[in-house]
């Protein structure tokens, strides 16, 4: 297999490596970032100072290398900008004026404010705002859930990532791990659908490259000819948000041309006849109009996909980010069963193998502490909720942000800033740095980085459990999230057992250690080895659905979904365990096409004003907005830019390097234009992640994204965003800089 340094050469920062004569200690760690690759890391330490981080050579998937982001993790750990002490605001909100306080004062202030807000307005006036700054089971997504459930705070619905895709996938095949990424080497046909693997899932690429070397065809479907698309056998450009049309037309062709695996369909699927009827109208000619892909290419793709077994589809998270994203995933999830792809190792679908990990979620969600009927607010609506755009019986008066940077990652940035600026809002932010969000806090709290804390991981990209041993003492007065919530619980007088657990006890609670997948894996063995593969068949043999056994109510691939009858749903994991307030909208049980909301077809008036589609995918050198303040990473990522097709640029008199204003009715941002044929005409791209305070216009793509949900799982519609682009008039530009 190709090595990672051949695929994506590391950019070494000489200043990050301290050459010390002291005896070096090697500590086994695990990357904490929100990424499918969850790498096993090796940290060297001399005299209590970390001197290097590298990827484990023994862990197969990590394959001896980290990525461009985490290679320079020490730059983050030892950054002079790290928050080291609690602080309170000493100037207007957003002015970045803070003064140091003690932890005692910080905790006492928060407890007093939370208590007085609860007394005056009710505890639903307080809301957490968190996501996946760190991904470990004990410090990550659910670390504060017990506290806020006990407090009776508004439940935060956190559907940033894959919530819609997961609903669709669960409706079709159930919560299955799907194809083992290590089995990809056995695939004969690999369809990479809306995923920029070489930037966002780097460690999968060697398996794809190996399959390609052995003769597999690799096809990438994306509106942008990304670095991944350039490395594929074939690149198929597609209009954003129209993936469902392509998938339905592929089903149409496969059925019409008799390319189905009839025995597999008979034994392991439900609703084939209904599906046949449903796709009759979804012809390649119709899909071609929708997607912009020539009819012949659609037919060839369907034929090659069906006839090159085992074939596998890797779907990226990006596929869910349009009005019909959920139904697109529904249609794609039907494809492998139709052609019997699941029969052999390396055949089927890879979405989110997280489901293979027997994480002990209830121990962290502590749903029994939640008052049934507690209000739920989706975080995409936070800007609206803070500024009167949502009708609320109880106003929001207290906000606690941790593991997240909502100013950059939530849509509706302008209203978010307006809301965070409210004098009557008490805001607490725990982070490593004074982020765009932390700048608006009343109390800022310093958090430890991964080197300063223990944690244990699942993965949403492979089948290994990884363990992070702490390698250095916390810098300054930084504390892990677990310790923060212990202190807050004590100050609030919460005495339930859930709040008394030490970090050691939390780690022991992380998994159902008796589950079959954990056989041979203990907390102790993980600490010693750093990583272990789940107890599953080897990648050479693992074909989880060769004999059906889907994790749906019928045990089959459900073309007609029984779960759809219960209506649209959000998995409780994404909402502090809450099952309340299910939208309950009935969902058509057969896959169908929902066009993007903001297109000239669906919305010609809007498209007249704003004819270009804005995508805001992941940056190569940042993880969401993390690392976007580190000089080394900024150097690799370069300045924020807008990729625009030369045809669209010429029509607006734009040349590469010019400053452009990107705008719609919701907001605007200003960046440098880069004309690039890699982007389809009609599409523009500005990678998300860069900080508002480092931008020309004090705004980022988030100011243009709608707060409207996609069809399933309350997923975002980041890709369903129309804009116009114009040259910046030299006068009147806001060049104020943070
Ligand atoms: N370097 C880096 N790696 C990351 C992250 C990061 O920020 N930086 N973030 C991590 C996280 S949280 C996630 S969720 C994953 C996400 O990883 P991916 O799923 O790869 O997500 P994106 O980069 O947002 O989008 C992937 C591709 O989808 C394309 N795309 C956008 N809209 C559409 C569409 O409607 N249809 C099709 N077919 N393609 C579309 C984009 O052009 C882009 O090339 O990456 C993880 N890894
Ligand atoms: N326009 C647009 N918006 C998007 C997306 C997109 O593709 N386009 N992608 C969406 C997706 S897929 C995702 S996953 C979300 C990601 O959204 P977030 O999870 O909010 O990601 P980050 O911006 O990286 O913010 C994480 C913050 O947590 C901090 N942090 C890290 N570790 C710790 C810790 O141990 N303790 C504490 N207290 N803080 C810590 C980091 O320093 C950072 O400031 O963004 C979403 N937003
Ligand atoms: Mo994500």
C-alpha cells in the first residue's frame, strides 16, 4: 500500500520539535479530533515536555502517519495563545477585554448565575451549546449532558453532522457498521460519493489506492474536482443536492437492464415490487436534466457499479446538506442490496461504522435525570432563539459553550453575533483559545488538550478502539471537561452518583465491556497497547450482510422502510438522550427525490437574484474551526478564498486574486477570488473553518447559510445556499481586523 507521506506529505514545523538531551519517554495516545480516522498517536516526552507526536506504526489504519493538521499538534499545545486561567469579562462583549480570576470565583459565579436565572425564569432559560471539539467518549459530545439534564436546562439538539444521513441509513439498513474500510482492498469498484477522502478521511485512501492498483475502478462524484477526484479513475461532476436523482436513476437502470441480484433481493430485502414501481419515472433522461450528468454516463455508472462485484460506496457527510439529503442517502442505501454487493468482503456501503462500538451511552446521557417534556432547541436556530426570531415561552438567559465554536460552525452568523452581544445573556465558554465565540463570553474557562487528559475513543471511520494516555501535566490551570462538570455539579449541590464519578470511573463506564465486540479488550489492555481491533472477523472475511442480518425491524434491507411509518426522527444521541418532541412528520416509506430548495428549478425568483451555489466544505489544514488560529496551519491552508469557474468569473469581471463580496439576503463575506476550472459552472466554494476575527469582512460562509433543515434528521442545508458574487468596490470595505 502507498505510505501516507507519499499521498499527503507532512509539513514539518522545525520549531515544534524541541531537541532535548533528557531521557525521552514514549506515551501511547489517540487523536481527539472529530474525524473518521481516529489515529493512534505516539507522543514523546522529555522532562515533562512533549517533544513530538507521530502516528502509530503498528496500528494498521493509522499506518505510521498523522495528517497535516495533527502532525503539528504541539504548536497547539504550546501555543502562546492558549487559555491558561479562568477569566471574566472586563469590557463590552466582543471587545476581548478579560481579567484573570480564580477557579473558585469562576465556578461560584456560574453557579450563582445559573441559580438566579433558574429562579427568575425557570431552568429552561439556560442552554448548553456543544459539539465535537474533542471526540473521546469521556470528554466529548456527552460530557455535559448529565449536568444539563439534571439542571432542567433546554435540551440542545446537535444535528451538525450526519444526523440526517444516519436517520436515512437506519431506515434502510439499520444501525450497522457496514463495510470494514480495511476490506476496501478487495473491492472491484469504489464509488466515492460526496467525500474529499484525501483531505477529510486521509487514512482510507491507501486502501482505495491499493484496490485501484489491483484493478478496481475508482469513481468520485462531487461538484468540485477535488484532490481526491483528481486521483480517481473517473470524476463525475454533479449539481449540488441532486445526488438523490442520480441514485434513483441508477436503480432505474439496474432494474430495467436486469442487472439485479434476484436471489439476494428475494432473501434479504423488503418492498422490491414497490421500488420497481417507484423508480419507473426516475429515468436517466430525467436525472440528467436534474444533475447535469450526461445520460450515457449515468447508464455506464449504473452498469459498472452493478457488474463489478464486490462494489462499494463510500458516502461523505456532505451528501446530507441539501433539502433532499436524507432521501438521497435512502436511495443510495438501497443500491448494494439490489446488486448483491453485500455478499463479499469489500462490498456494500460505508457510512458511519460508529455503530459497531458498544459505547455505554446511557452512562453519559443520564436520561433519567431529564424532566420529560423539557424544551428542545436545535443549535442551528440558536441565533434566532437568542434574538427573538423564535417564539419562546421562556427566553434564553444563560448559555454554556464547550467543545464548540458556534460563531463559525452554525448558520446565521449575523444573528448569532447579535444574540451573543446581548447584555442580558450570561455566557460561559470553555476552550483552548479565545475563539470567535469566546470573545463574547462573560466567563472564559481554560480546557486541557489531549496530551493533558486521558480518554478512550470510538471511531466513525474504522473498527479500532483507541486509548489516549495522558502524556504531560495540564498547562496553567486548564482542566478536562469532566473535571469542569464535576466542579459545577458540586457547586450546584447535585449529589447523584453520576456527578461523583472520577475520571477513572468515567473511563470504566465508557464501554459495555461484556459485549461480544469487546471480547479480549479491557481498559488495562487498551492502556498498554493504545489500540485494539473490535472482536470482529478479519477484513479478509468480514461481510456483515452476506446473509442479510440487517439491523432493521425485518432484518432485511428495507426498500419500503418500516421505520418511516413512525415519521422523521433525530437519534437521541444528538439531543442529550431526549426522545421528546419528535417532529413525527410522516415520511413516504419509499425513496423519492426532493430537489434542492435554492435552485433555479425550485426557486427561480431567488436564483435570478443569487444565481450561484455556495459550497462550504472542510478545509484541508483545519478541523472545522480548530487549528485555524495556528500559524503553521494557516500557512498550509493559505488565505480564505472563493473558488469560482472562469466562466462565472468572466461574466462578473472577476480575475484571480481580486477581492470579492459573496452575498445573499442573509449576509455577506469578503475573500480573494481564485478562478478554477475544477469547480462546475454555477458553483462556488469557500472552505469553512477560518475565524471571523481573522477575516477581511468580520464574517465567514456561516453568515450566508440558511437555518432550514434538510428532509430527515434535522440535518443542515449548508450546500443548499444560493449567492451572488461581485468585485469589492475599493471604498466602503470593512477592513477592521481582530
Ligand atoms: N481536513 C479536514 N478533515 C476533516 C474535517 C475538517 O474540517 N478538515 N472535518 C471532519 C468532519 S467533522 C467531517 S463531518 C468530515 C466530512 O468529510 P466530507 O464528507 O468529505 O465533507 P466535506 O469536505 O464537507 O465535503 C466533501 C465533498 O463533498 C462535496 N459536496 C458538497 N455538497 C455536495 C453535494 O450536494 N453533492 C455531492 N455529491 N458532493 C457535495 C464537496 O465539494 C466536498 O468535496 O471530515 C472530517 N475530516
Ligand atoms: N458552513 C459549514 N458549517 C459547518 C460544516 C460545513 O461543512 N459547512 N460542517 C458541520 C460539521 S460536519 C461539524 S462536525 C461542525 C463542527 O463544529 P464544532 O464541533 O463546533 O467544531 P470546531 O469549530 O472545531 O469547534 C470545536 C471547539 O472546541 C474546542 N475544544 C477542543 N477540545 C476541547 C476540550 O477538550 N474542551 C473544550 N472545552 N473545548 C475543546 C476547540 O478549540 C474548538 O474551538 O461544524 C458544522 N458546520
Ligand atoms: Mo462533522
